[in-house]
């Protein structure tokens, strides 16, 4: 089974040392704790070329927010669910922007997909992220999943499974900040902040001020084995 | 930490906090209409119970099933054990059936340790003799964390790093025969709590001086300085000698009644691992009071055992 996890959110978002697994291995993957824990990849040299700067990220999110309003005819039934780690602040930012335009609160939460991944058996047990569904629930709503990078599509598949157990949305859509290509599953994003052609050897890192202290999308060479396990 | 959970003394603080944080997330799933996760699909968990148990066995079974594992229940009664099969032969049978985890309860201290040498899967100690019962200690720590608002995500957790630093826990009763007490002393100490044991001298183990806790014979002196009081069951089935003159005298000196509860600080909680002897170590009114966490402890047991099963079995097979 090929790896599901992309190195996209940067190098291993380090979930801390595996508790009961073999010692000394940091589980690569995106579902580490929300705080920036220095992991093997994170402590490396400069994260490579900056492809999106703070202002560009802001503009992309504003455009995506407007697209969501347009496509959902005013975003009346929309619930934004961010996929931890970096999908969560992105969902919050989108909700804020939609809320400004429509002058009302847009429900926003998080959806942890760790227990639904298809590559759990390939890595030591990961720390769980946080699932927080708005009180209204998702039944009959339009759920917009929000993630930082779309890569293999496996994260989204896992998210669809996780959603299934929470209720039955009227529709599910996908918004990502960066689409870097190389899909392994028939998955397509409805809203894309930026299409970023990459090679599979490259690493896309999304930095967000809520977690990393700054906003940027960087493209760099992969750090050895960190990243894909193919 | 290895792939087994045999003693809570083996857990580092980081291990313990990780289990409790994971349990916090898993506890939310119990509030959902669909309580099942696909995570351990295709894995087999064997409950190997040589001793009677209701809540621990059911709790492990519920935990494994919520994670979609296949569960095989084995109790010594009505099995080949009654025909004289040894633990090792039973272990080899389970091994041949492809058990990924064996949850064992045994009357002999050290049985899980031996079992871990014979099987390839993970061994989870669900109570061995008067030695350890690590998942009980974890669920007790989990319950304390929640009651004092230190669970993951809370402001206090950010300050204390998810531990129980500064909390004063008093464990009262039959320490000598209690695997719950031993596991709790180690785990609560690891998590930063100050543990005091209170018992008649006859019900304290000889080696208690080497445990990371203080010891007292006077319950009334300890209560005003306790944030948590954990009452232990008087284990009549393990008592081969006269450890105290009479049940009534024990109850008068070491039982928790309403008058004693009144001496506790305002926020203090009362715990009991169950099954309770109402009227002996704990008065019925105290067991049913809002301070009591007895029912919560049972509910939390499932979340904590899910966390342990997930962390032991959910990841990669051990790499050589």
C-alpha cells in the first residue's frame, strides 16, 4: 500500500515520540499537536523557495471565500471543517471572511482523520488531533472541508469516511490552499488557492501565523526519507 | 516503553500524558451516535481472564470493539485450563490463532510478564495478583485530570503539561493486596501528584518504604490535606490471616463516612475502583454523593483502554 501522507504540510509535523511504539522515531505526518514541535524536518535549513507570501495567501483566501459564497448561493447552510493541523486555522480564516461579506457567523470546526487513515499500519501510532463539530451538526448542511495542501487525495478520502460517521451532509466540498498535483485517488478540489506544479521529490510547506508565527508557502527539496515512504 | 503494558512503573511521563490525551479525544466519540472507529479492523484482541472480573473484561471488550478489532473472550472456567493446561500452552494456542494483543488477568503476580516472553503480540496487564493493574491507574489519573480541569485543551493543562502536579492523593485501605494501589502510586507519582497511603500497619507491604509516596496510619489527619481520596476494597478473598480485629473496627477507623467527607477540602473528590463493599470501606451515602466518581471511572475506563489499544496496536508493527 503506498503511503497516504504527503510531505506537504512540511516536514513531519512531528507527533512527538511514539508512546508505545519503537523509540526514537518521530511519526511523519500532519497530525501532530497544534504547537510547532521541532521535528527532524523542521529543524533543517531554510525551508526553500517561498512561492506564496503573506499578502498572496490573504488574497487567495479572500477569493476562495467569495467563490464559496457564490457556489453555495450565500453560504447559508455552509459549515467549514478544517483538517488538523493547518486546515483548522485556514477554515477559521475562511469563516471570518465569509462572515464579513454575509454579515453573520459562519459555523466552523475541525475534523481529525487520524483513525481513518489507510497508512496507520505503516508508521508508529500517531497522536490524535481534535474533532470539533459545530453544535448545529452536519446533517443536511453543505460541509466544506478545508486543508492546506492537496496531494495524493488520501487525506480527503479518510475525511469523507470520518464525516460519514458524524452525519449525512447535503453536499461535501473541498477547499485547499495549495493543489500540488500527483493524485492517487479520484479526488478534486472545488476551491483552490493556488495550483502549484511540483515534482514528487519536492516538499511543500505551508506556514501559518497561528501555528508557525508567519504566513508563507515554501517549496524545497525533500529531506531524505522524511515525507513519502515510497 | 515497549509494545506491552505490564506495569505503570514502565510508563514515562510523556507516555502517560500521551495516553491520557488520546483518551480525551476518544472520549468524545462516546458522545456520538456512531461510536465505532475503523482503526483496528482485522486485528484480534484476546481477553484471557483467569480470575473473575466484570468491569475490566467488559471494558476491554467494549474498547476493542469500538476500534473494530475482533474480540475473543477466554475465561479459565469451562476451558482447557480446567483440564490442567498450563499458561504457556494456552499462550502458544493463542499465538497460533494469531492474536495481536492479549489482555490478561491472572491471580499470579508476574503472569503477564511471563506471557510477554511467549507471544509475539502485545500483552496488556488487566491485573496480576497483588502486583499491578496499570489501566485502572490510567483511568483513575484520567478521571482526576477531568475533575480538576486538567484534560487536554484546558488552560490548566497548558500550564501543567497535562500532569497532576501539586494534587494531593490519599489512597486508603488494603494496600497490601491491592494492585490498584501499587499501579496508582507509580503512575500518579510519575504525573507529579503527591501520594499518601493510609492503612493499618498490617495492610501495608513490607517494601512500602521504597515506594515514591508517604505513609500514614491516621485517616482523620490525612483527609483535610487531600484533593483526592481513593478508597480501596477490603479484599476478603485474598486475606488468609487476620489483618484487623473485626470489619466493624476497620470500618470505624478507615471507612469513609459522611462525617469524614465533611473534613475534606471543598473541591475534593472520592474515588473507588469497584466493586464496593458499601458500609465497610465506604458509606453508601458517600458512594452516591456528587463528590464520588465511581460511575465516571467506569465510563472513563473504556476511553482509556481504547487509547492504550490504539497506541499499542494502531501503528506499525515493531521494526527490528
